[in-house]
C-alpha cells in the first residue's frame, strides 16, 4: 500500500512533511482533504490509526471551531464538523503500513515511514 498524505498545499507544515516523505524515497498518494473531505468513517479510521482522541484531530484555532462553539462538542459533533468544514482537520496526516502520524512537527512522521 502506498503512503497516504492528507495534505493542504497552502500549509507550510504540510509542504515540509511532503518534502520529508519524498526525501525518504517515497511518493505518497496525496489527498487534498479540502477538495475531497474525508467521510466520518474515514475520520474514525484515521483516529484509530493515530491512537488519539477526536479532539486531538481538530484545529481549535480555526474560525468554524469558534463559530460553532465546538469546545463542548462530543465526538460525533466534532466528526461531523470536520466533514462539513474540512479546514478543521489537523494537518498534515501521514498514513503508512497501518499507522498514522500528524506532521506537527513534520519530523513526527519519520517513526512511521
């Protein structure tokens, strides 16, 4: 299976993570999650692979988070918010061999490559 990168080309951390993956001789399958938002099922799979909470997958500094008052939201509400507003998804996320890592900092993905 190829390495998969949930990527936002406008994000410097995402671009740096892509470069790091390529430096390791890997060409990832790039998912522009803003253009093709992941489903709730995909987000749940990513959560399992990441081994984190749903809240750890969300970017609380983004406007939709504040506008929707998501600080007290449950997991189902957070997942739906990420489907409806993919900008909320923490980025980048790299998936490889049944494991995933958020590239913040980009070097964090090295352990799964």
